[in-house]
C-alpha cells in the first residue's frame, strides 16, 4: 500500500463480532490521523477484540473496518505501516534479543536495522538474553522497538503499561510524544487506566459491554458529562436522568449525568465535571443492572 495521508487512520462502521458469550455490537468509531486516540473501558469491555478486528486478526460478522485507507484483511501490506504492541511480545520465547532484527526485519519493507539497534540501546535491552528471560518492562520495550523499527504511520498499543512501574510508564509516554512530533503519525492506545491518557490523548473512545458509549475529543467528554452527588435518597425522576447511580450507606447517591440535564436537579446536590474515569465507571455500573 502506498503511504498516503487519510483523514482517519482507522474507521470502523457498524462492527459486530460474536465471540462465545461476548459480542461487539454495532461499533462505530474513528482514529483521526495526527492524533493520539485513547480506547478506554473496564476489563472485558471488548477493547482487545476490537483491536484484533482492526488488525485483521478477527473477521467481523457485520460492518466494515478501514485502516490507513484499506481493509486490513484484504491488504496484508498494510502491516508494514502499522506498529503493534499487544499484551505479549510476538517474538518466540527462545530467541535472543539481538537476533530478532534479522529474523523479522525481512517481513517489513521499511525495516531499518540502524533504528532497531538504536532502540535496543536506548531501552537498555540485553541483546544476549532470551525473550523469556526478560522482565515485564523489558518485554514492553522490546515490543515497542519491534513496532517502531519499520517506521509505521499508525502505532497500536494494547494495555502497554500493565505491570509497568512509574518510571517505565513515564518513559513510554515520552516515547509516544516523540513519535507524535511527525504530523503523519497516529496512535491508538488501549487501556483501562484512564489517568494515563489525561496528558496524552486528544481523542477518546469509551467502550463498555461491547458498545461505544462515547467517541469524540477528550475536552468534549468532560463538557458533556458531569457527576452529581446528594445526601438525600434518589427519586424516580432523578433515576431516569442518572447513569450508573450508586447508593451510599447513608442513603444518598452518586451518578453520572449529561450536562444538558443539570437543570433537573435541585440545589441540594453537588455537581462536578466528570473525569474519564467517572464515565467509564458509571457506564459499567449501568451495564450491570
């Protein structure tokens, strides 16, 4: 595939995929080119299934997926333009770190051995060690080096910070910022730790129980939702406007609401701007009912 700039690095329309008892249901979302998009939701929301559908690893039952202007299943060459960091490294456990470049580099038209070596050095990866001897942090860094060494236009990260210490998480964030200095680059960052995206993401997709409950700019999410708290019991009218209402031990409640509905609440409540975490938690609570 030619390297052409598209308005959306990823476009998903009406994606449905049944996997045993779980299903993605009519998922529509985009990853705008030139932005960091956060894909957030609780564990089991369907984030990994959605990413695998984007990467052509799962075939949708319905709907369409376009990655960098093409169908990922029909255009295997798109692999060269997408850098992927999944929840486990794709290198064989018995391989030595220093040999991985010559083993997989021939699979990518834009593999740069010099970049690969520079990344191994930058990350302090022990080139003589076997892959299965690496720590969790070293494994993530190895996956990142493998993803970046072929100069991708889109970087897809699936829960990359799981199990990392604060220093390693900061290093990852710095690397993403460095990668995004090229206006032709885009990132899709899947996580259930929403605080990681506050200073990193421009665009956000909130997935819950296989459905998109919000997709848009991060500022828009904060403007659209609020959290209401009250020390008095919740009324039927309030419950209608509430999302994921939770009752406290004293009889009061906390719920997510749309800011358009704030006028329906009296003066005896406290209304604060919702965080991304608030949106994820309360939509998950609503889905459990």
